C-alpha cells in the first residue's frame, strides 16, 4: 500500500479525516492505496443514498425492517462499502436473533431500533456525532412475582430488550419494600445474550420477605422496569382453644412471725390460687398462710408466682376459658398431712397441706402441694393471616 503524508491528511475536511481513518483500516488489509477526495465523496454519497433509502423504507413499514436492510446490503457491492455492508449484516443478524420466540418486543419497536442503528452509520460516514444509544427493556417474564407459588415455579425473571451487551455491567436491580427502602440485589443478575438478562430468584438468589413490594431494573440511575412482588393471599386469622397440662407445684411459705413451732395450736390455714394474663402469658399465683391460734402467733406466709403458659410465636392469648380463682381455709388439728379433693371445674383438683408437725416447722415443713386441672386458654393467630 502506498503511504500518504500527514500534511495531506490534515488539509482534508473533518468528514474526510474521519473517512480516511475508516478506510485506512480496510485498505491496509487489501494492500491498496488511499483513494482521492473525489473517490471518497462518490463512495460516501452512494453509500449514504443506499442507507437513507433503507431508513425511509423502515419509516413506511417498520415491521419490514429485515427486508429493507437486506435490500440495502445487496446494494452495497463496492469494495469500499464492504465494512458498511458487514455492519448492516450484523444488524440483520442481531435483529433476527432478537425476534425469536424468546423476545417479547413487537415488530414496530425493532423497526425503529434498526432505523436508529442505520442512522448512526450514516452520521458516522458524514462526520456527525451519532445519536447516543440507550438500552431498551421490552417486557419482563413474568410480569409479577407471586410469593404464594412454590419457589420452583418462580425461580427467575427474564428481562427482554435490545443492546444489553453495549451496557454490560451497568444495570442494577433493587428489591424495594413497602416502606420504599431499596436493597441492591444486582449480584443475582446475569446477561446470557444481548437481548436477555435473567435474575435468579431460587434458593441461592434474591430472598424475599413479607414486606417485599417490587423489583426495579435500573440503568444510569434511571428506573427502566418494575416487577410487582405479590404477597401470598392470607387466610383468616384462626382462633382456637388449647388445653395445657400443668405440673404439680409445692410451696413452702416463709416464716414471718413468732418462733417456728406451732406446738399443737392449729395452725389456721388459708389458701388461694388465681390465674391472670400478663404480657401474653398466663400467670399463676399461689398464696398460703399458716398462723398459730394463740400467742406467740407463729406464722408462715407468702405467695409464689408461676408462668403457666405462653403461646407459640404468631399467637396471642384472648382469654382464660377455665376458672381462674379458688380459695379455702381450715384449722389443722394433728401432725399428719391434710388432703382435700376439689370437685368441679376449679383451677385445682387436689390439695395436700402440712401444717403442724412434731418439730419446728414454720418456714421449713409447713407447705402445700397443688394439683392443677388442665388449663384451657383461647388464643388467636396474629401472623400470616388477616382479620375478617
């Protein structure tokens, strides 16, 4: 190939300088010398005419873009047009790939996109700044994520569009919650082709919560597409009765007065048990007092608090169905145990007391064994459900 002087290159117009850069690459491969200005102008004019005919055809019938480009390609027969012919062929092949069953873009959009691509070639030939490309997302599949489905039936999203490869690595995906907070989940985005991106929603992919609202595909700090996240259809909150078996409790009230010996003088024994709801727990209270019937009024007295029942997470206690209070009193007159069987639906079914013994008993041996009936509690579901 014959050389050319830098001074010769500088004296040409901007358009010619640009064309020399394009053509020098082509001509180096064919060992040809650079053509004259007149040859360049003629080649440019003929090439632009062919391409502008293609853009007009696409304008008139955008769905026939493939025919228009193939006709343009067949007219670009000169050696100097080989590079442009290759670019047009690449456009055709890209469009054909994009119009397969995988792509959800309509023919009008593809026609418009092809016209823009041809116009960029014309702008470059004429030394003009080509119109900037932007990625285009046609349609996500599916258009919404139903969390009520098994994960195997919703394990990915497919974003279909055009020119994804030009902007590879520039896309982001955010998971937005009901409060508007966004979590970057772009690490689960993959780009297998120039017209397809996939987002992994499987076990090792995007993880949703009960507050997840939508997925947002973002490019250049601009939201291109959103996909709604549909929370499962919640059942009505359930209400049910639970029967809780309570363990036997032994209580020794502390010594509070006199010496520790009842010495055959009673004692008078008072007892009560009660149930209540506190902080979503059923609490029990056992009270016992054993008091000597004469001076020095030896006394053992106190209360024992119990946590009898707590519901599972997601449930709350509505009410205690079974009886919540029982009391009794008697005077002990011997050193043996005193057994009382309690009838009915009381909180307890049997009580065994020890009052006086043959030693010092207040605070050590004076006690009560409490045998509880089953505790019946009404509870209501509060999570993963809705009120009527």
